[in-house]
C-alpha cells in the first residue's frame, strides 16, 4: 500500500473481484461483445439516487442524451464522453461523478449515450456528436478511458473540419491507441481491470474499416498542433500509463498548453472513485472546468508534470 491509502488498495482489490475477464483474450472479448450486442440498443434508465443537480434524459437524433444542470443557473457547458471500451454503457460511477462535478463546478453537463460496438462504429458516432456539439457549443470536452480517446479524436476532427474548438479538454486515463501497439509488460499485471488482447479486439471492431492506428480512433497518431488547453490524468497501475504519457509528450512537442497529473500507485480513471487519493485530482478537475484557477503550466519542457501522490 506504499504511497496510497487503504481505500485505494481496497478499491483495487474490489475491481479485481468484480472483473469479468472480458479484456483477457480475443475470445473472451468476442463473447462479451456478442452478449452486449443483444442489449446495447435498449433504452437507458437513470439510476435511483439523491441527485445534487437537476437531471433529465432527452433525445437527439434518435440517441439518448443525459443532461445535468446545477441548481444555480449556468451558461457554461461541459460535453462528457463516458468510457467503457466502446462496448459498455455509461456506469453508475459516471453518473455520480458528473452529478457531483455539475454541482460543485456550477456548469451544465451534456452526456451523449453514443452507439456502441459491436453493433456500431466510430463513423456514425462522429456524425451524431458533431450535430450535438454544434447544438450545444460546449466550452469543455471531457472524457474518461475510451470516452477520453473519443474526446481527443473528436477534437482533432473538429479542427480538420474548420469548426470552432472548445476552450479546454479534460481527459481521464484516455485510451489514445486502440491498436495497443506499445509495451505494456510493466503494467498489465498491475492493472486490475484491463487486458491488452481483449482491448485490442474491441478497438478493432470499433475502428470498422479504418486501420486501428488511424487518428480518428487512435488520437496518439494524430495532428495535435491546434489542440486546446488540456488537463490529463493517468495512474501508474494502469495499462494506459505509457500511452497517456506519450500523448502528453506529443502535446508538449506540438507547443500546446497541457498539464499531466499522475496518480502514483493508483488505477485506471482513479479520479472517478470516492477515495482520499482522488481528492486533489477532483479539485483540479473542478478548478479546470469552472475556471476557478489557472492550473495549467507552460508546455515549454517535458518537466511540466504534477505527481498526485495522495489526496
């Protein structure tokens, strides 16, 4: 438990216990996607809980959209893209997290429930997101895991199309290389949730007719010259750690304004979880999306990294 709380250690053990193993191999990934394909298009229902914010589910072009609005009216909107390896629907943790952020940062949240693999691919999702983006004009695009990769790829797509970009981007453990081409040997045994072979297969299905290294599905290989001000998070006990740090370095090399916060001894998307180690990460996100403070460091060197050892 060195450099992390008992709660963080217990959370990792819990994640191991509830792990379905769907990321462990190509075969398990295919079986999981086959099961998911039968229920993917069923309507989503909000979980019962005491919400801090106003929440509703609306529909836009045949897709459901969750909207959180703070008790005090706000003109600022965050576009949140949820994770789940492009095959899993939004989770209870996502809902709780966005509810709390909406309330504490006093910003609106628009959460598109985009269509998932294996029944759908990136292409129809981009069309839907583009129209929803133009209808809401969000100041911030935010996402976690696959949603973080989707957010980064979508921002680059907006730039290519000459469409006005959001002011900021906030990415929590983004999946920036669905080809899983890196060296993950130092992290695979530490990660309680994710596995290389299963993720690579899910990414291949999401890519459809594209090569898995195409920037539309793997933003690590894209042009980052126009990328907005960015806040990145990763944990040292997750498979995506090397790819997220590589993405950070590319942003720095492109002269972008970016900060990387590394959770030492922490897991994938650790800011979502109610652990003491995530408190400083949570504050950083609230400050960033609400403009309460200027956290971002000048990206003039690769040393502009914050290490979030404990909350």
